[in-house]
């Protein structure tokens, strides 16, 4: 397999740093041009300039490219970050860490480590096998799908810096506290037996050596572009749908339509949002249109964020996959602790904001 | 004949990986025995943390994400 250095026939990028700088300038220029351009476009259309339709169109034509552009930027940067950190690297950083520091590190690394929910189980076992404590592993598993660049990028693009930062802080907090608590409860006995056996005898197979040191900037830019192709290529329909929904109800449905149902005065709205979120299974991109519509129509921010976290972090299919490695009691504890954490986050937001 | 195993629990990336390898093997007229490994205990034997993983003749050569065409060509050669 390893006769010579691989000659991957992907075209090598020349002067990657220069091109990166040029791309950044073009990106900012495009971003600045979006608003005047959308005005120009709407004004050129044969419709009443002050009406609902013009307002909705303006919103759609400005917001769609804006969100896509921002998301592309964030995802590209994340693709570059991924060339510095792999699941293996994260694992070795976390191995043998104690509760507390370990949980904080695991949750933070969960944001930047490449993660796909279909790898949750192999990752879980790989971590345990390398001596990462159970509670620390859970902090990672909770944070990785919930607090990721897609969720943060979209929240930032649609609702601004403040909401994205709050989501980041609260998501990390839930992951750290839930993981710490699970670690304290000493639930190792509720791992499936074959997992416990693996935990006791560390892996013999070396696994794949994912060295990242030999990569140069051409590879890193390539990884960024791949990530954009992967992620933005997949989620753009959700973004268009989300913004279209927002634009569609912009000015048509009364502003406080949801206020009585999901406003901050309805105490039961937060638990209802969490419970509703469990059977729903979609990624951060899929839930954004719903979030957009709810927020625009007067639903309370805490309730909506609790709903979003519940949809992403707690899902029935994920529990079924985890059942292969965890006994029911540990799954129930995990779900219960995370749900309570999200519940608290929802209430705190509604009270503070 | 080469034995190629694709490790993964049936997610879309795993299916794409299998399709790509199959297609490339046909194009290059290489005989391969392509296996889909979905059992988690079997996957863990190869110490893979990111699926899909690819095993060529018992050696793990790739983990995480759909492999690039150039990588596939290398395995088939």
C-alpha cells in the first residue's frame, strides 16, 4: 500500500495564500454590495414599491444571498480548522482528563472536531477505549452535534451575533454540566458488556495514522472548499426555504400570532418545546426555517432555542443507535439530564431577555 | 482479487463510498470483492472512529468522509 508518497491527482493550488487573500476581499465586497443590489432589483420590478410584496421580495433577495455568503465563509474556515484537528487528535487530548477540566475541553473540542452523527457510536467506543472518562465522552457527544458551525453560522446570519453567542454559551454549558453529572453518577456499569470488555483491553490495531503535519496551505484550502461543497451543497435548500418562509409571513401573519402560544408568559411552552423536539429529527439546517418563522411571529427566544437544541441534541433515532452500546438506564439518564439542561436554558433565556 | 471492506452503519456517505468504489472498479476493469460492514463490533475491530472507513486486503486505508477519486484509484491499482 505504501510504496511511494501518494500522488493524488487533485489539482494543486498555486499561491494558496495569495488566492485566499483575494477571495477574502471579493467576499467582503460582495457582502457590502448585497443591500444596494437587492434595492436596485426590487425597484426594477413592476410592483408597488411600498406594498407587502415589495417588502417581502426585498427581504428575500437580501437575506438569501447574505445568509448563504456568511455560511459559506464560516464553513470554509471550519474546513481549514478541520485540517488541524481530527477525532484521533481530540481523543488523545482528552484521554485521562479528569471531570471538570476534561468536560470543558471535550465540549469545546466538540465544536471544532469533524463529526458526523453517523459516527457517534464508533467515536464513543474509540474514546472510552483510549481512556477518556465516560462523563467527558458524553460532554463531547452532546456538544458536537448541537454546537456546530452550521447552527452557529446560521443563527449568526439570520438573527445576529447576540443570539449566536448565547446559543454557543448555553450549548456548551449544557454539554459540560450534563457530562459532569453523568461522570459523577458513575454509570460505567450500564455500558453494554462487550463495550466494557473493550474498555478493559485497549485497541491492538493501530487505526489509521491521520497525520496533519505534512499538509500545506494548498491542502488546507482544498479541505475548506470540500467542506463548503459538502455542507453548503446540502443545506442551501433549507436556507432558501427558511428565508422564503420568513419573507412570506413578513407582513401577512400578525406579529404576535405566536405570542400567546409560545410567548414568555406561557410557562408550559418550554417543556412542550423540548418534548416536541425529541421525535423530530433533523440537522441544524433543517430546523432553521421553523425557528425563523416562530421568532418572527412573537414566540419567546428561550422557548425557540430550547426547541432547536432539543431537535438537534435529543432524537429518537440517535437513542436507538446508542442502544447498541448503552443499557436502557444509561440512555434514559442521558436523555433526562440533557432535557433538563435544555429546559433550564429555555427558562433562563425567557426570564433574562 | 482485492478484498475491499467499507465500514459504516449505512449512512449516506457510506453508500456513496461503496457506489464510487464499485463504479471506479468497473471503469478500470479491476476485480474486487466489495463488502459492506455494518455491524458495530466488527467496525470497532479496525479501530475506526469516523465512518465510512475503507479496508483494503485487511488494512485500514481511510476513515471519515467519502474518499476522493484519486484515493480510490490508488487502492485499486
